[in-house]
């Protein structure tokens, strides 16, 4: 997950602070949603 966030930051959002923050929150939320879906599937 950290690699995805850092990769997106470096590749696309180097100079846009607020957009970077929003995108990072969305990525973390997506990972959390997938994690919760996998836990509920068990």
C-alpha cells in the first residue's frame, strides 16, 4: 500500500499538495474497503 501511495505521489502529484492529500486518502480508503470485504468474506 505504501508503495502505491508513494508511486502515485512521485509520478503524478509532485507539485499539487491538496490534490495529493485527497488522492492519498482515497487510496487508503480503497485499500480499507477491499480489506474489510475480504474479512467479511471469511
